C-alpha cells in the first residue's frame, strides 16, 4: 500500500519491482495525476479516501508510504492496532518523530526502527524540516 500516494513516485517504484499496489490519495489534483499515470496498469488500484477512513486489509499486508506528516501519529496507531495484519511498514516522516519512536524501540507488537535520513531535495516540494524512514515490523 502507498498511503498518501501523491503523484505516484512510490507507487511507480513498487510496480516496477513487481508489486500489486493499493494507492490511497484524497487530494483531487493528485488523484487525477494518479489516474492518468496508472490508467493502464492492472497492478495499481487507486482509492480516493482520507487515510484515517481506510479499512485495513483482512489479510497480511505491507506499506511503503510518504503520508501527510499531520496524520503520522493516528496513522501509526491505526497500522499497529491489535487487529492489524500489518507485516511491515516503511514510512517517510518527520525525522524528530522517527527518532522518538525508534528510541522507544517498540509500538505494541511492532519493532520501531530508524532506517535512514531522507534529504529535503528528494521531495517536490521540499518539506519544512528533515525527514527519515521509520520501519515498523512485527516482533
């Protein structure tokens, strides 16, 4: 799953690696761009939905996403909920939050790891602060 899929940069990388992708986006202009970009790709399913309204899959799933940073904490709570079948998530978030969560080491049944910093120039537009990848994986 690509949560907050934006223009589809991560979705494209995932499909190039052979993955089936559920791309979730709410912003109308970004949705139009996703539909144009992946119109003929049967590996991509696009949902117009607020991330916090998403019903998680009833089978094991993985996430690679750069979600809106304002939704990071509620999204992490949702992904790590007791009934979640999440296997692993790599989330690009504010670096400070990633460090705080990684310092805790665990979130419920999940290990929280700081994977790497992501340079600001890797984003369009650049974010207001530093970013990093948080990995959540089942313990």
